[in-house]
C-alpha cells in the first residue's frame, strides 16, 4: 500500500495525501515554470482528500504548506537534501532536493550502464592488447607510448620497420623517419590489406578516393576523407557485437548525455594497447583555446576551425592510424568469433 500522510491545514481542515509521487507525476510537475508551481502540481497529484481546489491552495500562506513539504521529503529520503531556510519560502529548496535526488539516481544508473557496456568488451580488448604486445615485443613497449605522444599510432607491421630508430628521436625526426620508410608505394600495399574486414570494405570507395588524393598531394582531401573512418569502422563493431549498445544509446538519449560510445571505445583501445587514453589529434579543445599551428586535431578539423592541417605528415598520421585500427578490429572480431 502506498505511503500516506495527514496534516491539518487552517482553512481546509484535514488533508490526506499519498507521499510518494510516480515518475510520471514528477515529470508533469517539472513542467511548472516556478518552484511554487512544482510543489502545488505535486500536491494536486498526491491529494486524496479533500478535492483539490487550486484557488484555495494558492491563497494559503507558505508556512501552512511547509509541513506537507516536510512529510513528502521524509517519505522520499530527501531530508538530507531538503534544507529550507526559515526566513525564506521553501519552494526552491524543495524542487532542488528532488532534482538533486534525480541527478544522483541518474548518475548511478549511468555509471552502472557504462560498467556493463565496458564489461562486454573487456575480454576482447584485453586479448587485443595481449596480441599487440606479443607482436610488438617487450623491447618496444616504451617506444609505443613515445610514438603515441608524438601523434603516431602504429600497427605492429609499421612499427617493425622503424622501432630501432625511434627511441632517440624527437617528434620532428619521427615524422621524417616515417616519411622516408613509408613511401607512396609502401603505403599502397598497406592500404590494399585493409579490405579483408567488412567495416573497411563498406568504406572502400571513400578510403581509395582519399588515398588517391594523397598520391596527388591533395592532403587536405585525404585528411577530410580519412579522419572519420577509425570511428566508423569501430562503430560497426559496436553495433554488431556489443549486445547492449542499442540499450545504452537509448539511455544516453533519455538522460540527454553527451557521451559518445565510439569515442569511449577509442579511448579504451588506446589505454589497453598503448597505455595512453588519448593522442594529440583526438584531444578536445575549446575552439577559443585552439591554436591553428598546423597540428592535426580531429575536433577542430571536422568543425572547420582548423585550416592549416593539410600536410603530408598529418595525412600520414591518419593512414597509419587506420592501419593500427585495422589490426585492432581484426583482433576484436577474431575474439568475438572464437
């Protein structure tokens, strides 16, 4: 049976209410513009007797209604959040207490959902990280982090050709070394190996067009074409192989979150395989703080804030990142089918 409470209100007499509103009743009450309207909307929804008469209730002094607010707060575990000042009306404090409770509840639900979402991929990510470390070799584990901080994320195939030279190089020297080793011809062979996986095959036309632009020296077009593709191929994996992806996306929408699952997956990949949670060109900048110095930043490029990004070195970064993504995706898909 629903909790009930009774108080005596001068001018009305004994008032009996349900004390615990439903979610729908709270949503309806939240539509009120003012905190007093929120309180009265809840009273109207919860009132058992007498019949609600709005004109009568709006004329009641605030101190007559405070006892009802305290009853409702006590029945809904709000007393630690509902701390109205004696010299001020309680309405704002009452509404804020409900909002804080909902925010805490929503956050707890969301954090549990994130943990469940991650748990469905943990084995595959750990297996991918193990395969990466074993292929790269323990000798080069520190090199991987050094490269990532310089903005280069390399598959074992790419790393094998340059690993011995990297530790003593700075970021500019790393760029020069990779350009010397990975000629257009070598990169063409690398790209040809990507289309054994369905998510890459779906994007084959875009990738080939972007690489053709690379061969013509049209590096901005290469970057525009390739920049979304690591997220795209990993999104395909999420949709097809994470059983709670659709449910989690629905929760993100319901709670009006800005959480992007594929970006979270990329951070998890970097963390598991590279020991880094982000690399320079995935770093978030407020546009007002962004310096367009020729460096590559996904957020600034895709929103048109950066215009000096179109260099061969930046295009090479993306080609090598896509090759790394191909390695990771192959490992993830292989674990799922095992």
